[in-house]
């Protein structure tokens, strides 16, 4: 005959620990942003590191060159160091994110303003070079910084107060 489940079985099923929710909702936007930024950072890194030596470095940092400016050395070295930092942190946060590690939201809340400040400092260093500061690309980078500034005011509170974030990043 058919067995009818007893109350004990039902209670046992209810006491099993529930699985944390999968990555979904607004966290999908974060996932896409992390992957996209890794691709962008990896594409920019060879250019940044390539400027540290060879003909580009010589043209921009040799006093007799027509493109010379004393701030080029600082700007190039700073861009290379921050570019490496961005890639390293991007890979690390992706590992934490997809591993649903508890450290992810905390680290990201610290990294978002840090990366903004590093980007702002890089923008400032490059802006000290008159030949660069006058270009439309530099103005566009300024607009991009404004967008980053707005975004940090959206994502930091989300990571700090979202129930989904608290429930998802539990390992």
C-alpha cells in the first residue's frame, strides 16, 4: 500500500539548511560589470606596460624630444602600476564573487572608492600635461569619472544593505 508521510519526515525536511540564493537580480549587473572591466583592463595592460620602455618612453621622457614634458614619467609609471593593480583586484574580486565569498561585499565596498580615487589621481596627473589636457579624449575621461562617482553612490549602499547580498555571499 501507499505510505503516507508522517509529521516527523515533514519536520525533518523543514529543518534541512536552505541553500543560499544563486547569483541573480542586481548581482547579475555586478557580474557583467566585473567581467567587462576585466576584459577592458586586460586589453589596456599591454599598452600601459609597453609605454614603460622603448620608443614611446623615449619620445615622451627625453628632454630633447618635441613631445617631452616632465610629468610624462610620473603619468606613465602611475598608469602602469594602477593598471596592474586593477587587473589583480579584478581577478581577485571575480573569484570572490563567483565563489560567493563573504569577503566580496566588504572588499568591493573598499575597492570602489579606492579605484575612483586612483582614477581621479591618474586623470589629474595626465591633465598636468598641456598636450593631453586639451584633447577631447581627456574631457571624455572626465565625464567617465563623473559616471563612476555616481555609480559608487549606488553600488556601495546596495552592497551594504541588500538582503540578497547578505544571503548570497555566505561562504
